[in-house]
């Protein structure tokens, strides 16, 4: 099967939309409740956030907007949760 370039872009935008929207409930719940006990351990979440950041860099390098947009938004959401997790962890260690 051969797809036209614009069809490939549509697949990319659909994937970007779905994976980013799927992440929103976690972010919203974390912000509202300030309860991060359900969030994965700090090390795993740090790796996840770094990975999303690298996907963003990759998208920028190859100039593919679906990767850039989805990973920019997901990186911002993941980073905000990671910062909340860091703040939460440091408060509980004191």
C-alpha cells in the first residue's frame, strides 16, 4: 500500500492527538488533587519526561510537525507533573 504524503501527515496528527489527549486526565488530576501517590516512581517519571523531550528534539531535527506539536505539549504536561512530584517528594523527605 502506498500512501500520499498528506495521508501520512494525517496519520501522524491523529497519533499525536490521541497520545497527547490520553495524557491530559493524568495531568489535570495531578494538578487538582496535588496527590501524586499514583504517579510512577520519580526515576521512571524522570526517564519518561526526558524521553518525551528527546522525541521533541527529534521532531525539530526532522521538521515533522505532528512530532513537534504532540511532544511539545506532552513535554510541558509531563514536566509540570515531574516538578510537582519533585516538590511533593522533597516535602515528604523533610
